[in-house]
């Protein structure tokens, strides 16, 4: 069994796979192509990524891959807790520039589906937090980009003190939303 919930951002979905537990722990089917297609997610994932952040307050994002290498992502937390963020970057979308933040944890097992055309990022809420995500296209350095996570025009609540965020050099140098031109168009694909 799988619960799929729509969010305020068209195409961004919150998925909660069922867990079967006993005194040993639990089992959960985190991806099943046939079952996901029944929910409109007829996707071919080609790459799985894993990231470990040692410190709470680590921010990775807001990242994207521009067309022709835009990616749909299915994100889950393997250990710890994090705030996962999607920002609608599709020019012409009624929700352009709006964001959604959800807590994902190893305990809850919830997953966030982030479609092409959205920026994605996360902030860790606990030390040693691990994120796992599937992508529908391969990483392409020439299509890689970022927007500043603490952009005042976006006003994202990351659940942490942004002034104490632990960032990569790339994320610290990312452009502001107002200085960035989105490569994504609503309704025109990504």
C-alpha cells in the first residue's frame, strides 16, 4: 500500500510507502514502477544518489539541472531528519517562485517527488543525516546550477538559522532569484 498526497505545488507529491514491521525492524517497498504508474508516476529512474551530512544545519541547494538534462527526483531520508524544499521555477506557472518545505525522516519513511522545473534543496535537522534520491536523468555538469538558498525574495523557512548554515562554496556563491533566469517553462516541458 502506498499513500500519495498532492501538495500546493502542481506535480510535487508526498508519498508514504507502507511499512511492515516486527521485533526485527521493518520492510518497506520504496519504489515499484507498476504501482507508481497507477498514481501517474510513469518514470524511468537512471541514477540513485546518496548524501551524508555530518552536521545539523547543513544546507545543500537550491539545485537544478537545466534542459536537456532536467531531472525528476524522488527523495527520502535514510537516517536522521531534514527539511526538503521544492521551488517552482517554471516561468509562466501560476505558482512560479512559490516553495514547499516538508520534513522527511528515517522514522517517517515519507518521500517527496520533485518534478522537472523545480529547484530542490534540503537542510539537515540532525547530525549524520543521510538523504537518498532517484533521478530520471544522469548528472550533467554543463546543466548543473543553483539559486541562493536564503534568497530574501523566496523567504524559505528551512527550519534552521540561515546565518549558521553550513554550505559548499558553490551554494554560497549561487545567484539570487532576481538575478537568475530560469531555463524552465510551464507547460512547455523542462
